[in-house]
C-alpha cells in the first residue's frame, strides 16, 4: 500500500514529494531497490543467530520491504517492459493481492496441505512409513488438482485450494474459463462446453471481475493512463 501511494504521488507530480530516480536518461525502477533489499535482508537473516531476535526481526523487515517493491513491479518482470500503468500492469496488483491473501492465511494459522501433518510429528521426529505415504499421496493429489485448476484459468481458486483442499475438488471438475489453456486444449469452437463457459463467464465472473478492478483501481490507481496520454498526444 505504501509503495503504491508513493508511486501515485510521484505520478501526480506533487511538489513536496519524491521524484523518480534518474541516472541521466535511465529511469531506475523501484524493483531494483527491492531486489537489493531482499538480498540484504535474506543474507542477513541467514547469518544472524536465532538468539538475536531484534536483529533477526530487522533483517526480516528489510526483506519484507524489498519484497513489496518487487511485487509492485511484478508485471515489469513478467513482460520485460514497462507496463506499470498499462492494462498488463494489473498483474502487479494481482500479485500483491495474492501475496497478502496467502500471508494472511498463514498468519492466522492455516497451513498448506501436508504441512500440518508434518508439524504434528512426535518428539522422536520419526515418520512412520504409512503416515509418510498418506501425506505424500494427499499432497500429490491436491497438487494435481491445483495444477488443473490453474490451467482452467482459476488462479485465485487454485491458490486458495492449497490451503482449503475442498475448493480444489470442486473447481478442478467445473468448467474452465474461456481463453484458458484448458479451454483451448479441450473445448472446440462450437462445443456445448465452450458455450456454457462463455455464458457463465458473462453472467457470473464478469460482475466479479468488474468489482475486483474497481477495488484495485481505488487502491492502486487506474492502469490505462499511459494509453490515454498517448492518444491525446496523437491527436
């Protein structure tokens, strides 16, 4: 949130706020500072003994700040070009929302599939073969269902299902989203499944997507400003 507010104030050219970091004609994106901070925080955390809790917490905070800077420009890393305020830049906001959701689930005590079984081992820390095979099969089945869900274009559902497996069981067997890899591979151009998927997308998912975009734009700003600016210059 703080990173987005900073970037929006810079773009608004507020006099009393920071400016873009420029070296000659080169614009240094904040993802560069994020990578450096993650390296500093990560290496420091590995080298600090556990007894030094204050220093360890400081290193973790540095790593967290760096991660925020990197996630805010996730779309730049993905597309290898500056799409921050373009439509493709929404990927950065999605990445931040996903990171916040996953971190929140972990902080409230929810663990990914299989982790709770490993955490609840006995004091001798030995794993019976039967328990190990059961946990492994559970993880593999849920991982396959998560991959199928992601291929069907349901990113949020797939990630949520890693913490709540019942979600994967439902989403993996439901229709894929139009335009997803699964739909391109499995649904023909005139098949009943494709038409049902299109109707469901228009009736159910489109209103949810519009609501999500509204929330994202309220927090992170509009992602089509550069396109509009270019249109004005062309006129």
